[in-house]
């Protein structure tokens, strides 16, 4: 199974800050990676798929990059509605696996 | 409007069974693979099982293999998860999720729509 490791596990930031979250795969997954945002009590929402493709309707302040084993999610200017937990997920092979999550908190 | 609506969760004793349902609408059900993803209280996301658009191919996480069975009914546009021999560690919110359809109905990639989730609690 492919293990997905996210860092940091949590980050404190202020509105307007640039935030970067990283995800590392235990083996190469090409660009088969998605990023999700989850708010408490809600289902996850896809932000990015295929490592860098912005899902329809997602604000352009979200961007993704990387390929192979190392990936990043960047929020260029953090907004109040962005405080949430973020997960990466690999789709290179079954079983599909998620990272452990990164909680973005208010500083 | 595309919708996924889970039902069937509840409290069950260890060793018991439950069947979850996910009623869908707003898209051509058989054109997309579907999955179940769970989230234990305060924990991260765990993929549980997937099924192809036709229903012919199914896949399971090792943690549920041999105990859970995924299926789908095209006539009812509904996805199911039969859960047997339940354990305390199966306690979680269970989400059904639609595949993005990035590469067809027998391709398992990313999830663009999710249900609201249904809570399964396994406890005596």
C-alpha cells in the first residue's frame, strides 16, 4: 500500500497569510493526487485533482504542485473560510489512501 | 442537482451487522465508480471499498475484506455497504462518494461528490 505523509499536522496562520502544506508518497504516484478541505461536521470537498488541476468552483487562491513523491498545496492569501483540515489522497493504485490531515488554525 | 444521501447507520453490538444505503440522483449512476470512505471520531479519512460503474468489479481495504460487501442497484440508483462481523474499530462516520470519472466507470481516482455521512457505532 502507498503511504501518504502530510506535514505539518497543524499550522497556525492569520488572514492574508500564505500557507503551504506538503504531502509525500511512499512511492512514486506520478500526478495521481488530490487535495480535500474538510470543515467540522461536514463532508470533505475536493479542491485539486491530478496534482494541480483546480476543481470547478474552487477559488484561485488554492493551487497544487508536484509529481512523483512530493506534492504541495498552497493557499496564497488565507481567508476566514479557509480554516479547516486539509487531506491529500493518492489515486495511483488501490487501496486509495489519504494523508493524516493538516489542520489550519487561526493564529 | 446531484445528491448523495446515506442511511442505515446506528448502534450495533460487536459481531453484529448493518447495511448502509446511499441513494443518488442528478447523474447517470452507472457511468461512475462509487466508493465508501469512513472517518473514525476525531480521526482522518479511510477509504473502505469501491465498485465499478457496472458493479462487476469491487475492491476493499484489508481492514474490512471478508466482512464488508459493496454493491449497487442500477434500477434504484443506490449504493450499498453490507457490514458483517462488526468490531469496535469500525465505529465511524461512513460517507458514500462519487468518483470524478476522470478515466471512465471502472477507474478509481478522486471524489467530487460526497454524502452527508451516516454514523455507525459498534459498542456493547
